[in-house]
C-alpha cells in the first residue's frame, strides 16, 4: 500500500513533466486511439500526450459501484531509443467518480463516508517497450511486438482501481492503402485476481483501428479496442472490457488536438463518453550510433 507522501511526490513529478513538455514542437500523435500503432517514435525524440476522458454509466465490479468517470491527466511519454525500438510510460493522474448507485456489495473494504456521492483516486501507471520487427512493403504490412506491465498505483479502497500488477504482450501490424491506414493488435493480458489468492485471469487483448488523412490538418480516426475473458465466471476485476472510439485529429495553432466519442462494448464498459487531448513530439537527445 502506498503512503500519501509517495503518491503526492509521484503526481508532482508527472505535473513537472507536463509543464516541461508544454514547450515542445507539435508532431505526429496516436491519441485519441488506444490501439497501438506499429510505427516508432524517431530515435532521440520524445512524444508527450495529455488528455481528458469522460465516461458515463461505468461499472466497477470490485467495489460494486456504478457511476460517471472523469479521467483528468491521461498522460504518456514515449522515447525513441533506436530506429525500431521505443520505451513508453503513462497512466492517469487522477480519476474522479460521480457515484450513481451501489449495484452489488463491495468485495473490498471501502474508505467512503456513508451517503457519499463521489470518490477519487490515482490511476494505475504502466511501463512498455515496443519493437518494430519489419517495415511495411507494397504487399505486406509492417509488423511489431509490444510488451509491458501495469503497476499498482491505485488504492482499491477508493472504489475505482484494483491496485494489482498486470502483464501484457501484443503483436502489432499495420498497412497503408493510400490515405487510409489500417492497423491492429492481438495478444495476451495476464491479470492478477484482486481478491483471490494465487489466481490470475489470462485474457485476449484486441484492437483494430483505422485512420484517414483528409488533408494536412485533419485526420479521421476510429477503433474497437479492449480485452476479452474466455472464463464464464471471470474473477472480479478481470472481466471483459472494451470500447469503440470515433473521432478526429486536428492540427491547429502549432499543436495536434484530438477528440473522439466513446461507446462501451461489454457489460462493465461505459455506456458512452468523450475523449479529448493534445500531443507533442520533439528531439530530446542524440541517439548512440
């Protein structure tokens, strides 16, 4: 369990990174999509993404809460280490849940006052590495591999996070068809069961996305992305979850802006929502040759 001081320090570091990256030059971005692109950040460069999500009518099976979730500071930092390797870290700086109801008893003790109608908590951050295995050709797609781990930064007693270590690994592929770019992910997620000792749930990770570059300033984007549990009675906190997103990226004022509508795909997923944010990319260091 993390102390309040360590949580405050972690958020302070993330905020400092936000301020520092505010002066970077705008470039390509992945937001507002979650499906991972095969392409790698240019060696020696860093890409910073910052956004906000609002999701309506979302279930949290571990705590039994249902509510409207606001995610403030959906951040990521991606470093280009080599022509075919990048390193990424990211997460949510703060989650705010407006509670609609308690739809089932909580499986964990909750630190919520009687009659409270809201709660908040830090999100779980992750570390990941992506390797591009082959370039796209006229006939064949580009192929890559991404793996990483999610860290237990949240506090399960706040009713939002699960506070567990999780592992993921996915195969990536992408192909251009003129202005249309189609790419997808498929892989394995190993999710620790929050309330069952020595238990995990191995889930299928999936994602299929497409982008269409209308002109130099406007790109339309869409995807379906999530996880699927093959177990009929999945452990609490590891159920199938996913969303569909449809939106656009807009280059304006020297920045790359994005916006997308959200629609849930599974029982615990949000009924609807919206996401918006901004991205930057700039040279940071000289890569070793």
